[in-house]
C-alpha cells in the first residue's frame, strides 16, 4: 500500500547536469550466436525487457572496442519505428553485459536512482518531450543530445528508491502472469488439435466422457444462413 510518507517538493534540472552520456558499440542481429558473451541489442528493449534488466538471453563473440555494462547504466534505444515507442529506457542491473550499437547510455549521478530515471524517461512529460524530439520518418532516432535536454523532476533518493521498487514489483508480477498466459495459450492450441478431428479422421483424439460417435461432415452452406453487416468504420 502507498502511504504519504514523503512530503518534500521534487527538484528540477536538465538531465545533462545529473548524468554522463555515451554510446554502445556496433553489434547487430547478424552477430548473434548460440553461446558467448551476453549482449543487449536495442530492438530487444521493445520486445523483451522491462524497466530492470538483470538477465540476458542473446549472445555474441566479443569484438574489439566493445562496451560493457558496469551495473549502473540506463539505456535508451537510439532508433525505433515510431516517436512514441522510441522514448523508453531500462536499467542494466548487472555488470559484464555488452551494450550493442544504437543504444544511448546514461550513467546517473549518485543522487539519481537508475530505476527511477528509467521510469521517468519512459513515462509522463519526459516521454512526451523525447517523442517530440525524435527525428525521421520510416525510422526515427533519439540522440544523447536530446536526452541531455530532458527536464528531470526528482524527489529525494529514498523516495526514488521506493518508486523504483514499487514498479519493479509490478513488472515482476506482470511477467509471472504473462508466463501463465503463454502456457494457457499453448495448452489451448494443444487441446484444439486433440479435440477436433485431424488429417481426414472422423473422430478427435480426445473426447468428453460419454461421446463416442463419429463426427458428421457437410458443407457449411447446408447448415447455416449468411448475410453482411452494415458499413460503419472506426472513424
């Protein structure tokens, strides 16, 4: 439960005064291997990772001049399909992970909690501000120079930690429910195959108790009537 323990006003400053900035090194999907050194590629921020990244499931062979995480970085994709999607961030909570090309890397100063920073970049006014700065048409881009100009609102560090912990727990809960949902989807697909006749058979593999008769077959035209809906659109 959220309680009103914190009452101090939040401070405000440009992110350039509260962090240092750099870029990842140039790996791509073509460099991925079955095994090797773990790496984060920018596209996975859209499809795989939540606010906190502690485990990585993509690997490469190490190239010269690679950039490794130290466990303090907030990363923001430098490219994306839409301005709304591109302004998102994640905290890399583990050291020794390669940070691939097209990643903007932010290391916040000690008084800025990295989980809080990732959340504030990805939501609210900061997210809208970055979306406006995104450049391009078919592919849009965000640069460190855009991130430096973000106006950061932040409370005391203790409150930042509480906010980060709260949303990290929600992410964990969502992930657990998503896994359950994925398993149920797989179970449904398996049951559809077992409970409907396959490959010309007239009986399914699995049936409810008490049903043993063969299934009948006919064209749908002989078992239904047909018509059309009227012409509304989503506009």
